[in-house]
C-alpha cells in the first residue's frame, strides 16, 4: 500500500480545510435572504447549491497524484475537487457569486467551473464529464502527450448510459483515464438500493475488462493508496492503437469511494 509522505499528508489536510471553510462560508452566505420561506431566487447566490462537506478526502486522495497537465472532470458537487486540483480560489468564488471576475465571467455559476490553467471542468449534468475525460485521454494518446484524465462522478451517475459507453471505449482503446465514483448512497431523494441493482459499483469495471477497487469510509490515506495504483497504471498507459503492446487491461480503474456525510450537508436539490 502506498503511504503518503508527511508533505503529501500536510497538503491533503490543508486542502480539506480550505474546502471545508470555503463551503461553510458559502453555505452561510447562500442562505442569506432565502428564509424563512425558502426562495431559491433570493440572496447573494441565487439558484441551486450542492455542497461536498464530508467528501473532501476523496478529492485530495486522488488529486495528490495529479499535476496541472492532468485532466479532471467533476460533477455538480465540485468545490472539494476544484480546490484539490488547484483551481484559482478567488476566481472560483467570484464565479460562484456570478461576478465578472469569475472563472467564466460569472456566467457559469457553482456547477460550471472551468479553469483551463489546471485542466479542470465540471458540469451540472450528471455523468457529463465522463465523455470529455475519455476524449481528453484519447487526444493525449494520439498526440503522444503525457497526462492522465480523471472523471469524478456520483454513484447515481453510474446508472447513466454515458458511464457504460465511456468505460467501454476507455477499455477498448486502452486510454489513460481513471473513473472515480463518490458514493454517498443517495441521488437526490433516491437511495442507491432503490436505483442500482448491485451493491458496489466498482464491480461494474469487470464488465469492461478493467480493474475496480472499493475504498470504504472516508480515509484519505486509503483513498490515496487506491488512487496511486490506479493513476500509476494509467500513466504506464496502453497504446491508442490497441495493437497489443500492453496486453490485458492495464490503464483504467474504477475506484468506488464510500462517503458518509455529503448528503447531510446538501441544501437544495
Ligand atoms: C442527466 C441528468 N439527469 C438528471 C439530473 C438531475 N440531478 C441532479 S443531481 C442528481 C442525482 C445525482 O446523484 P449522484 O450522481 O449520486 O450525485 P450526488 O448528488 O449524490 O453527489 C440528479 C438526478 C441531472 N443533473 N442530469
Ligand atoms: Mg450520490
């Protein structure tokens, strides 16, 4: 098992704190003007808000292995991942507040954070980031450029068609892409057991001939270790042409991470 160095542990801890403090502030400001009768249109941050308090270990355990050149696509619950990938904090907050100084001039909002400097994007459409992650990995392979792509999704998104389509192509073309499922047991008001035929989504990786691992709980070190193996395998990479230079499934892992408190903190769905 790969153990983080002291410097990596410190970095993970700092990023988790930044993310938690950031979201606690966002939550407080978001609620301004929206009560006593909740009106989503009111307040300094109108619209929906999806917080990831409690899911920070997953973001840091994975992103600790990534550089700016690596690509991350995240979900509608993106703040912890954006922080860990090094998205510009001031511009990110400005974007969340809809300001001109935001990452996208304030037009994207909290679910649509884009920072090309660190190859980060996210989307309000669930599983939407999986295609672009696979496309980016394909582009790197074809151009002979370094870098892996990591697509984060929620466990609910694993029932989308895009999940199966992208896993299939990633495996077929041996692309340097890793899929990370943040399993908080709920998709809005639908419990996982009411929507998903199997208990653990990592088992689905086998259907596409790629390894999958399950990391229980919220242990940043355990997530770090699982992500290390997955990302190393992706970096070692297979070829685009699939002419057997790296036989078998070598470069993709589905890491299913169980998180415990994310949904308790959610404000609006
Ligand atoms: C394609 C699509 N269908 C429906 C929705 C509405 N929607 C927003 S969040 C969500 C549930 C997502 O659950 P999960 O993937 O587990 O992520 P979590 O919210 O738990 O982080 C749904 C269905 C959407 N955004 N995109
Ligand atoms: Mg979920």
